[in-house]
């Protein structure tokens, strides 16, 4: 990476500097001089050389020449030979890219025979609303059958996998428990094991993989947005998470039994692997990875992704979480909050055709900013202060949380998000953020010990 220093007038001599500059890289420092200046003092040259030396030295500590993170899908030499002569099924969406080309198109161009595509929530094309039903279809570009695995049919069955020799999973996750792609991956893994079809997981970086936080899910509250006893921010890539699911025996009994068998089964030419994770290159759990493409309609940028673990709680309240705006999960509010707060009006958009308070002026908060500013606001933890403040200012507190028709909060969407029935009561009873966080610690610490066993990359605290 080149760094450019523009020179200004020096006190050593009266020198005309118009476009003189010094450019350097870690391998080839070069001093360039324009025709406008011919009279540079020796003292100034010495100062420039010293500044160059300091900057080169600092670059070694600040990671200026940091290597590009390479997702598993781009490491084709690691898995392409395993697909030769095989019938392949791929679980994919618009985030499944190899450079600027979709994984499906990339593999087809290399002669891989893809006979089926599976799609998650939001569909293979990635344009459906959250929770919207997506049916099966034929991809018009490739003519390949696309099977939706979101809704009642959320797992490939024997018919879906008929004729399939190898399954591939390649989806960009965001490292948050209630983001449904981890559940899709679990069911896909179970189907692979239950039907004895080898599975390759093309790992991708976790953009929230540099910390672990939040309440651990109580299995009493498991749902489509939470299946396993993990915290909201679980600090694993999908490849690592798959190994944890299998290693902790969190899959179906049939899948657990088959995985245990495979641990000791002899590998053959036809079955050289059963579960294979193609790792990311140049990635670890200290990495701050900016996604090249949005993973779903309402997480358009890294700022929304950073804030999502904290502000998605508002989905279980009567406040708008910013769907239908340009800043989903970065703005939140309601018409009844004080009118001196930040205001916005949500409207129906693609991927957010229906939500709360469309066409109404909402008052609340705007947490947007540069990626660095937003990252500083989150401070490597789930921030409850925004939820607590919104509840404090909300005039009719009995209608703050969305109560199900049964009147039983244990069946509420908020409890599904939190993974317990305690958080909403703690908020209602005025428990401090510090004490709420303290109540998470025993189970959170236990999860952290389990997590360590399945890391494929250097951890953030090592």
C-alpha cells in the first residue's frame, strides 16, 4: 500500500513546492521531484529520509501491508479436484461469490455438474422479505432446479438429494444467533450425514467474529431464530460452528450416530471425506472483515451488521428497527417517543415490504456513522443501553413489548430473540445493564470453554 506525503514550504530556504511528494511502499521507496522545484536543501532531504524510515517502521506494527482475506470459496485448488465427475448440490445465495462471479457460475464454467441448488431465507436471489415464503423454481439463467429450504420444508430430504454425490454449503453469515443461516446450515449438515452424502463447507469470515457476548439460549425458547444453547454473538465461522454442532452431538440422533461412525470409518477413493471445511486464508478472530456484498436485504453494510446484535431486540417491541429506511438496524424509534429525538419515516422497500409504522413519523435514535465510529459505539459487546433508554422514554410501557395473542410473554418474539424469559422482565423492573450482564456470565463462560475446542483460527484473546 503506497502512502503519499505532500511537502510544504520549509524554513530552510524559500522553495516552491507545487506537487513534490514522496511515495513509498514497504519494498520500494522512491523520491519523486517535480520540475517546479530544483532547490531542496540537504537538511530537508535528511528530514524526509527520517520521516520515511519512521513510517516504514510503523507499517510493520500497524499492518499497512496486511494480506487480503481469502474466503474458502476462492481457494478452488483445495476443493475443485473433489468435484470432478460428481453430481453436485449447492446451498447458495447472492453472497456466494468467487470474486465478482457467483459460485454457481464459477463452477459451471469449470465443468462442474451442478444438478440442484438450495436457497435459504430471502431465497437464492436474496430479495424476499424476512420470513417471506419462497417457493421452488427453475433458475432462468442456468436451468437448474432451485429448492427453497425456508419454511416448512427447511431440510433436504432423500428425494431432494437423489443422484447427488457431493453437497456444498457457501453462505455469508454475520455471527449472530437469530440470523437464520446458521440454522439452515445445521439442517443441511444433518441431511448430509443422514443420507451419507459428503459435505464441503466453504468457510467465510465472520464480520462479528472478534467477540462473544449475550445471553445463552435456554432450549425452552428454541425456535426458527435459535436452535442451540449459544449466546447471541457466538464468535465462530460457519465452518467452526458446524464442527461444534457435530462434536457436541447437537444434531439429530441419526446425524450424531453417523458422524460418530465417520470418525472411525476407513476413508475410500469414493469417500475421501464426509465433512470437510475449506478454511479462509489470512483470517483470524481479530480480523475486521467488510463484506463485499450484503448478506441479506436489511443488512446493507458493515455498520448495520455491527449494530444488529444490539438493535435487533427492537423487532420484539412496537418500535421500528429501521426496516424500510436506508439505515436498517442503525435507526430505531416510534411515533409516540419524544419529538425532540431524531426523526425518520419508514416506507415499504424491496426486502422490507411490510414492517412497523410505515408512512408514520418515528422519533428515536440514529446510530449511523463510519464503520470505525459504529464499531466504537458497540465496543465489542452487545449494548443494552439503547433498549433500556427507549423503554424509559416510552410513554405507554405496557405496549412496549409485542405481546402474543395468548397474552403469554413466554411465547413472544422478544423471548425468542433473547433466548429466555428474563430479559424483558429485567428491563421492566429497572434492573441495570451491569446486573443484567452479570446474570449472563455463568452460562456464557461455560459456552466460551466449549467454543475453544472447535476453533480453526487464532482467537481474539490469544
